[in-house]
C-alpha cells in the first residue's frame, strides 16, 4: 500500500479546495496531479492518491468531486 505524508496531503487539499457558496469543493483530478508534482511520486496509482486525498478532504469538510475520466486522453487524440 502506498502512503503519503500527511503534511503533503493537507497542503494539496488546502491549495486545491474551491470556495463555493455551498462549501469547499475539491476536484480529485486536479488534486492528484498537484500531489504528484509536490511529492515527485509518479509511480503510485491515481486510485491510491485519490483515496488518501479524499479522506483528508472529507475530514476537513470539503465536498469531493471524483472527476477523472479514464480514456479522456485517448478521446482527445481522435
């Protein structure tokens, strides 16, 4: 199982959370990419990163948007 440092997760959640009228919202596709850039971890699965980030985001009161679209990069090439 992959593990991420809590401080890295907190920094990414705080940086990526959008303030909306209904509360804070965090896009997992954006957050996973930010976590990869921050940590330099391009080996861990998107699922592992999203799971770790979503747990922290939910604990901080954010709504989580799982907006990753598998195959989106392939569709763009057609």
